C-alpha cells in the first residue's frame, strides 16, 4: 500500500494509471525473481510480495470506481477504505463523487426546466403554470434552494411576459366592447343590457381566469385588485381621478376629502347590487364575494389620493414650523382627513359589511380600514402623519385646556347653581367651572375617536391626550394646594397653659372680623380644590364604567397579556386623585385645628375651674370666651355645606368634631383642677357649644343618617362631664388608692362610662399635679425616688403607662402588693416577671425573666417560666391575657453620657424580607430620616472572648467594609453588636435596601438572559468586583442571589433606555451584596456554609486550601456568566457522573447543544478562561474586564460564530442519560418539594 500512497495522490494521477500499472507489473516481475532466488534464505521477501499484490489490487479497485455509476461508486468507497485503508486517493475521491452526484441532480433539474422553458412559448398558460409548480414540488432536496429560486424566477418571468401579452390583448378587447355599449355612462341605467354581450363576458372571464391561474400571480390579496375589475370599473376610477386627483381642480381640495368619499359611496349606492349580480357567479366559483372585490377595486384610487394628501400635509407641517397660525390650520386639515376617512371606513363596514379578507367559506381577519393603512404607512411602520396627528390633537387639546379651563379668572370658582343630571344630593357636589369644563372637553375628545375603531390609536388617544389632560389638571390642583400652604397654613403654635399668653387687645394682630374674612378666603380656596378634585375623581369612575371604555380596556388586556391587570383604563389616575383628596382633607384638618385653637385661645388660658361661687345653687352663664368659636364655625361650615355633597360634608365635619373634642379634653378637662363649681361651669359650656353648633356640626341624631352624635371623641367629652358631675371627694379618694376598683366605679353610671377607658377615668380622678378635686389635703408619705430607665406604653386605653425605675436589685412586676409594679389582671401571677438591669459597653440593658403561670409574651412569643430575654426598644410585652399589652422603650440618658447607641435607638424594625444560613434580613426605618433600609441580623454568637488585639483587628476590618462606596456595591451603613441574653450577642448589619429583587429571580422569570443584557449586567458586576479586589476584599460568595438589581421604570416610550433592558425598564443598576460576611459569622462557619452549596464555589475552596486569592471570585463569576447565558449551571448533580464536587475539582464542564448553539464563541472563550482549576492560569478581574467579548458587536453573533476558541472549549451534544436542570426548573422543584413537605407535616 505504500506504493499506492506514493504513486496515486489525487484523481489526476488516475489518468496515468495504465503506465503505473505496467511499471508496477515490471517491478513485480523483478521482485518475483529475487523472491524465487532468495526464498529459501529470506522469508521477508514473501511478505513484500504480498504487499505488492495488495497495491495492485487497490489500483485496480480505484480504476473500477471511476467507471461505474456515481451512486454505486459512493457506496463502494467504504468497502475500499475497510480493505485498503483510507488512502489519499480514496479520501480525495469521495467528495468529488458527492459533488458529481449533486451536479447530476442539478443537471436533471435544469434539463426539466429547459423543457418547460420551451413549452412556455407553445403550451397553454395554465399548463405551463402547472408544470412550473410540479417542478418546484417534485425536485430533489439535493438541488440548492438558490438554484431552485433562480430557476423559478426565470420561468415565471417568461410566463408573465407571455401572460402580459395575453392580458393586453384581452384588456383591449374588453375595453373596446365596453366602450361600444357605453358601459357605466348612463348613470346606472340598462347596465344589464350593456353587459349582455358574448364578447364582453368572455373577455372578462378570461382576464379573471388568466390572473387567477397564472403561477406567481394567482388570486389577488387586498389591496391588490383584479385586472378584469380594473377595466370594468375604469369609467368610474377615471372620473374619480379627474375630479379628485387632478391638480388645481375645484373638486380636489385638501380640506374636503369627504367629497371624494361621497363620490365612491354614490356609485356604490346606485350600481353595486346590479354590477355584483352580473359578475357574482364568476367570483362565487372561486369562493369569493363579488361585492367585496368591487369595493376593493374602487378603493385603489381612494388610497392613492389620501396617501398623496397625507404626504402634502406632512410637508406643510415641516414648512410651517414656527408659523403657529398655518401650523394649526394644517393640523386641523390632517385631523379632519383622518376622522372623515375613519367615518368612510365605518360606513363601508356598516352598510356593505365590507371585509376584503372574508370569503364565502372561511372566517377572516378584521379589516381595520383605509385609516389604518394611512396611519401605519406603506412599509408597516407608523407613518409620520400618525405621529403628527397625535401631536396636533395633543397640542390642540392642551391649548383648549389652558385657554378654556385653567386661564379664566373664575376657573376654580365653584358653580353653586350647578344641577347634575343625576339629582343625588347625597353624593353629588358642586364642581368648579374648570372641573366641569374639563369633563366636557374629555367627552368631546372621546366622540372624536369613538368611531376610529383602531385599538392602537384609540388607546394612544386616551393615554397620550385625555389622561395627559387629567394629569395636567391634577398638577394644577397640587400647585394651588402648595400656594394655599404657603399663604394660609400657619406654623404658629399656641401655649394653652394658664397665664401663658398676654390677652391685651393691643397685642392682637388683627380683629376677629378681619381674621374670619382671611380664614374664609383660605377655606374657599381649599374647598374649590376639593370640589374640583372630587368631581374629576367621580367622573373617572363613571368613565371607567362606561361600556366603550370597558370594551377598550378588555381589548387592550387581550392584545397585551403582560400588561398590569387593571379594572379600568383610569385606575392609575383614580389612585392619583384619591391621594390628592387625602392631602386636601389633611389640609382641612390642619385648617380647622388652627381655627379651633385660635378661637379657644382666650377660653383655655383665662378660665379658672376651682374658684368658689357666691351662690352655690345658681347656674353660671356660658363663658364669654366661647363667643368666637360659636360665631366663626357656622360661617366656615355654611360655605362648605353649600359646595359639597352630604356624604362629603359628613366626612369633613366628623373630623372637626374630633378636633374640637380632643382639644377640650386635652387642654381643659385633663389639664385643670375642678371643684364642684368648676364642674358646673364646664357642664354649661359644653351644653352651650353643643346647642350653638348642633346644626353646623351635625350633632343632632334625629335630623339625618349623617350625624356626628356618635363620634367617639365627642362621646368621651359627654361621659367625662357626666363623671365629673357625679363623683364627690370621698369617691375620688377611695378609688385613688384602689386602682382595680374602676370596674365598680363604672357601675354608678347607666352606660358604664363605655366611652372612657380605665386610663381616662384615672386621669379624671388624679391630675398630674394633684387630685382632680381640690378639697383633699391629705399628707403624703415620703417615698424613695429612682431615676427612670425605661417605660412601658400601654397600647390600649384600658391600662396606664408604666414607668420602670432604675433599681439595682431589680424590678418585680405582678399582682401582689409587694411588687414594685402592680398589675390588676385576673390571670396575672402574684409575681409575674422580674426586670434585671445590667450595664454593658457603657449602655444599660434590661432583661426580663418570666416567673408566671399564665405566660409573659415578648413580641407575641411566650418566654416560658424561668426564661430570660433581652428587652429592646420597640418590643411588645404582654402580661398573661388580662394584664395589659405594652410597647417598651428605653429612656434617654439624663446625664448625656456618650454611651454607644443601640440599633433600636436608631431604627424601627419592620417585616422580614428573607432568611439564609447565617442570618435573617428584615426591613427597618431610620428613626431620624425615615429612610427605609435592610438589616441583616446574624444568628447569635457567644459573647466575645475579650481578646483586645483580636477585637481591634476586627473593628479595623469593619471600618474598611463600612467605608466601601461604589455604585455597583450595596452600601454598608452601620453595624451594631447587641446582647440577646447575658451570654450571647448578635450583630445587626444595616445595608442599603434594594427594591427590585435579585438577579436570581430575573433568570428564573426569563429562563435565561440574552447576550447583550448579560454583557451590560456583567460590565457593572465586574466594576464592583474590581473595586473590592483593589481594596483587598474577597467576596467568596458570588452567585445570582447575591447580585441585587435597582430598576428604574421607563416613564414614556420615547424615553431612551440606558442599555438593552426590557421594554418597560429605563435603567438597571447592578449591586453586589453580602461581601465580607466571613468577618461577621466566623471563617469556619462561612466556609462550611459555602461548601454546603458548592455550585458556584472555586475548587481551591472545596479542596480545603486556605491561601485563597481574589481568583475565587472570578471562578464564581464564570459560573454565573454560564448560568445567565443558558439558564442552568455548568456543574450539577443532574450531570453526574462524576459528582458535582468532582466536576468542580477537575473543571469538567461543556457547552451543550442546542442551548449554546446561538452563543458567540467569544463568550465561550471568556467562560473557559474563568473556569480553570489552576488559580494561576485563571483570568483575574483586569483580564476579564478587557476580554474582547465586551467590545464585540452582539448583532454579529445572533446565530453563532466561526471564531477560533482558545483552549479545549467545545460545544457538546447531550448524552441521553444526563440532562441539565435550569434555575427555573430547580426553583419550581424545590418549591413543590417544600409545599409537599408542609402538607405532609400537617397531616394528623
């Protein structure tokens, strides 16, 4: 065979095969002589002889292949390779045979095409069309598609050339015949006789058949037309073009498109039925509707005309830019064209049921009309005219909004004479002129596009124009509300303590009359804003319930299933107006709080409630200082009542009653000492206020269902006065010492003082500075006083607040009289719990120990008898069932020491956001700024060992982490170490809170990410990682769950996105979280946690090497990049064997088909450079950032790449026994498993 390989290296050598064979034969003879001579002495010669024979056989075999049929030769090549080996000759012969085989098929195909080419000039057109179709359908797949298409184009071009000649002949004959009978020239008379000609009918049918049966033409699809109908209707279309598409023609006016539409409609009205009758059977045989085909033909010149009009209008818009008068005129012409064309479309649908996509037997798509063709443009892209139209409608509507609604001087004046069509005084208020005019403008705009019947542009009209006006109006109201705040909202505070103010008239700023006038002006402005907002809010709800908008909303949800599911199109606007109304109502509250305080100022500061009276039996007169409030309040409320509905008036007045009652209670009843005469005066004053303000404040329970007589705050005043009037000195002294006797005290009253809590009754018995009744003069025993360390604030009024003294021996709480703090609940233990005070790190801490039988609860969890827990500010503490529920707070240090602050001093802990192996994450609010943060609360550790050097080193590392400041890294805000028991501590790590979730969830939702999106995310990720590595910080836990996203929504479709994000996203910020956590939970625990879920962990960590470098983060980044691009990890148990651990340690992974088929080779190269087991060979962050994948054009790699990949990167087909599990599948599997486990645990 060596001879064959040497002598025959290509097919060209086969040409000299005879001479080669002769040479070999001669060589064989000489060799045979030598063999015969030395056979006895050298056995090797026999072996060489065999080789020569084999070479000759191989040459003969190749020679035979060149002479047999190609298909047979291709089949025998494998036999030759098996027998003689894969020689150079056989290797080069195989592709040549394949090529020859393909060329033979091509030759057959072209030969058949050549025959058809010859037939076209002689055969029937229909027969030629059939032959072309059969050729294309029956041709072997071995013929290249490009050749087939080229041949098809050539044949149909020849056929169409022949058809065109035939068509021209038939059209001339048909035109001549129609002309002779004056077809369509007598206004629709005698059409049947005119058409009743053998030649006319024959030519028309032939034209229809010719077009329908010609390959490459066939039945025309809208907006294409039939040749026969073009000729048949040519008298009409010519007249149309003459009148409406000829320059300078009186009938061809840009501002009068309706004239052209009317011309077409008149013809249809007079002639359509008869013309359809004459030709209907011809189209019926083709499953078509003649009426629709006729209309389609007539619409052709109409379409040309309106497109020309649109083009001219668009040019004028550009030319008139800056010329407001001509621009507005052109815009009105454009709007007029669109609405007239829309109405024309609608008439065709309603009168003739026109739909060019409908056949006799098949359902069709919806015809959206010429209007849609005009707005969409010729190539399927939205035309400039559509954008110009929407913009003009917005400009015009905005102009009307400003001139007719906002700018008039009385725009926000309330129309007190307004009468609604819905005469319902319970809910109907009086609108301002601007609010009413806005609803009229809104309804007028709706009528404009109601018949447009194109969902896309109806929705654009609502969102871009109508809702824009609604938003503008809300903005105007907010602007005026801010003006009200600056002009009328006073920040003056009133000191209500007796003698706190000098009441001389000289120091009054303005007279009461002037003050009322100014206040009424402010109230009028506030009410105008309320009525305006409430009227629009009500209208939005009514529009949302209107059938037209209901159907529009449903249609939108059907075509946009991913859109947020709203009940109406106006839900967002309704929500905005609800918030606006809340803000206005709060200003009402502020306004009346100020007015009530101002009116009661003299009354509060001058009244004396413990002065003796000369005649104890006389009834005092009402206090003169109440005259201002009983005079001013009805004036204010009368104006409101005339403007708003009964229900709105009730809502406002109910707040006023509460304000008045709370001020009387806080500044009069609970802040003074009353004798019996003072109680009489209080009773008279309250009755006086009730009588004078009964109508204005709806205090009469008999007048209407809207009554404030049951207002809780008002009833507390009534019960308080009743209590003070009924008790005497002996009663107050008795129950002052007997706190648990309040229940017995309640029985003295017919309603059990149900509107007063025990705490409120106690306040009535004992004021802060002494007894409520001044007759007592008992001498108090001296008591030992302690500083206050904390306080328990009662969450309901049935229990008083509890002050916790700083008592070194501890504070015992219980029912026993020996306790430091006594509780009165019937299930409270005699010694219920003990509070122990300790000092740590210059801070006081209180520990609570449960001593009870019926339970002590902290944050709704039972402590358990003998169990101790640390109390934190904000903890909820409950003593058994009836002992009361309290919120615990530490008191501030009275000495102002620099003790470290607790986490709970600075933050309010909120709901849990998540949990992990070593911590839970909760939301928290900054007490000072109100900012929302995330706090990671680590599982408890034993108290520090006291190693000062180690603690200093840890603090230094903490300071480094807290100093990290990079836009792609979640910011550490602060750190607190708190004791949770006498022997255990925990760490609170306060972090920047991200509101858009994790990269993990984004991959779950999408299954995988596109290359462009992944590249944008990784660019930010690597920027943050580079910052960390430059700061000598190793993350060691890079995974999708630790990559957080901060997504800024896209406000408008025109807003340009910052990257390749989803359609609704403007920007996506990537933030790295959970770096440096080993510092908080301990090195060993952190490493064990990582090894528990090693999918992203570098091999050097799994192999227990301790000299980690920053390269471990690059390995994890490579895994993450792999997951982003295909949706599943490179290492997993699903790909075993070997196990996932062995896969990682050996770096065994592949790029499986078909998941990686469309990913660029440069991305695979980067991943392969990151997933290298040897850290020294693995890319670092700088090499990764500079990799060419980040700079290449993604568009070039939509369907793969042919670039050379480094290393041993390979795309691998899946083994049948191993399938990867995507993150989405894994997530769903784990979720189902957890749910199944929960269900099994719930079974009895």
